[in-house]
């Protein structure tokens, strides 16, 4: 009888131990594990103290053998988790920068009212110059907005006959980042007035048509901005000028020669040099000059300039860039194309801001040296006391921009 009682007690104790092995809840501090098969009252009688053990990760190779074990002591687990979270955050940030780079680089919706601006809102500040709203389409069907005006190159001297002038000057303007075209029209109008007031007899009776192209996503243009899209937009602006010239003068061979000048500001410099280097130009149009206002070398060099710290991810992500706006490389392409065609290369006019807070002066200096090495006619001027975005907002900046248009036109006329 005694032996039977001992066997029964042993079996009961075995059942209790099995219950303990299937425990499901844990409490930190003194660390106890409770059973779940016997209810709360019974579980309390089965409380067993436990202790934490160091964490070990095993890497298993073929055949089920352990190739490597990483032993992490308990005290090091919090810093390991913290560092892991930092690495995950860094990788996530890099991925977001690559995926959403178009939204980071281009800011068509800033300021918030830029999409609803009207030319008429600024008409009273344009000094009598009348701007019209025109529309054109890119090769992919994107609808684009333009602001266009025509002024005499010398004040009050329009040609009595359309075909009396030797040439007709066209300036295709590419804006900088953010905002829209209408707020820029008053300052551009004063630049055009300075051109007309230059009293240069060589420019009479020439006319100048000034076309401001609004990129896709900016102002009332449709679509979303990207470098590939902006290339198509620039080509659409050149096609519009070509068609306008044909409508104005017809197919007559004695019609004035179109002189196309490209004016880019900030990121617009990259758009202008892209068009001059690799753009699909109409047969009756050649780029004869580029006015580069506050230019930079490329998006990659700007990342290195703005974020020189090695621990920041920006400049290390250049292999994943889809937007380059590489004026440095475009200069080489422009010079090479001119040599292959046997035509005179376009002239360059670099307008720099003395107090540019974004683009360092080394960019303009390197572009100047690059043009000189490639044999491209180039001139560099600096607007005193001007910052990156307000060059033509200042009187001296307006004068220098107008001087650039006049000199580029004169060089184009001299070359023929």
C-alpha cells in the first residue's frame, strides 16, 4: 500500500512538472513563470524562480552543423537593439531619398498659391510691356503654359516691314525652382526695357520675342516634374518658337533669320544646357547663345557642396540619381557638336550672384575655365550684393542681364 501511494504521488508530481514546462506568461523583476493548466490558485503553488541567460544566435550550415555562434551578453542587448534601429532608420531614409527625389528636388507647389497666379495680377508692374498666355504640348502630350511678349530691340523702332530686319531674336526663359512665371514678369519686363533702352544702332530694327516656359507641374502646366520631363518641355518650347517664326514670316527664304538665345536661372541653367547639348531642335533653329544666371555644375556637385559631412547619406547616393542637370558635361557635348557640324558654337554669358548663399563661386569659376578650355566664347559677370534668387530683382542685376542679351545678340549677328 505504501509503495502504491508513493507511485501515485510521483505521478502527480510528474504531471505538475509537465504543466510547468508549458507555461505561457512571464513577469519581469524577480522573474516568475506561472502554469496555466491548474487555474490561478493552483498556479500560485507552482511558482518557480528563473534567471535571464545571455542571448546566443547560431548560423547553421549544411548538414545541420553549427558554423558560427554570436554570443550577446544580456547587458549588451539594449545598445544592440538601439544601434539596429538607427541603422534601419538610416537605410529607410536613404531609400526615401532615392524613391522621392523628384519631389525633393522640384518644388512646383511652393508657395502654396503659385499654381493659381495670373498674368493680369502683375500687369500693372510690367512697365507697359504686355504679356500673353500661350499653350503648347510636349512630345508626351503634356500641356504646358507659356508667357510671351514681343518688344523692339531698340526703343520705338519696329521694322516698317516684317522682312526688313536681318534677324528676329527669340529668348527662351527657363525659371529657377519654386514659384511660377507671373511673379517673375515685372522683373523680366524691366530687363526687356533695359534692352530696348540700350540705344545700340546695330540692333535696330530687330525685334525680340521673349517666351517664358513653365515646366510641367509648375503654374498651370500639367504633369509632374522630372529631368526627363523637363527635357521634353524645353524641346516643346523650341518647337513653339519655330512654329511661331514660320507663322510670322512664312516659308520665304528672305525672311529674317531666327536667333535663339536660352536663359536659365538656377536649375533652369541645367535645363538650358540640356537643350543646347542633346535636345531635339527644329531644323530652322540653332542655339546661338546661353545666359546662365547663378548656375551650378550638377546636382551631384550641389549635394557635395550642401552636405559635406561624411555621415550624411545625400552625397553618397549619387549613383541612384535620376536628375543630373549636368551643365559641366553638357558644355563638352555642345563644343563637340559644334566641331562636328562645322558651325560656330554658342556664346556663353555667366551671371553670378556676389552673395550667393547656395552655389559657391567655385562653380561659376569652373564653368568659365571649362568653356575657355573647350574654345566656347564666354563672359562672366557678377551682380553686386545679390543673393541666389534675387539677381534680377536688383537694379544692377537687371542691367547686367540686359547687357548679356545685347552682347549675345551682337555675337550672333557678327558670326552670321
